[in-house]
C-alpha cells in the first residue's frame, strides 16, 4: 500500500493567511479532497497545486461559485488540449505511413 504525504490544513491556512472555513468550503464544493488523521485535518500533497490555483483566484476576489466555474472550464480546456495532441499524433503517424508507402 502506498502512503500519501499530507500537510496539516492548519499550517497551510496559517502560511497562506486564510481561514480554515475556506478549506471546508472547497471540500464541500468538490474542489479539494481533505482527510482527517486522528483529530487533525490534512491535505494530500498531490492536492497542493490545485489548491494554490484556487487561492490565486480567491486572491482576485472571485467568489466560490466563480472559482468552481473557472476550474471546470480549465479542466475542459485541458482535456480538449490533450485530445488535440492525440489527434495531431495520429495525423503525423498516418502522414508518415503515407509517405513511406509512396
């Protein structure tokens, strides 16, 4: 079984000067996965890049609903970019096969 590195939510909030309630709000909206270790609230290290993106939006005075929408659109955009790359790779493969067959 693989262990997941965690960071204390309290420490994260102190370091970033935010309220713990904001972390709970992100969890309730599905933007963040948090765990409880004993009585301590923890954030998986793998969630930190996503959390820091959300904090940058929050620093721009974007409300939670706006952050949810922006995050959803960015995820869709990322998937579309991945699809475009896959399609370009397929096209390149077909073009190289065609040039070999000529």
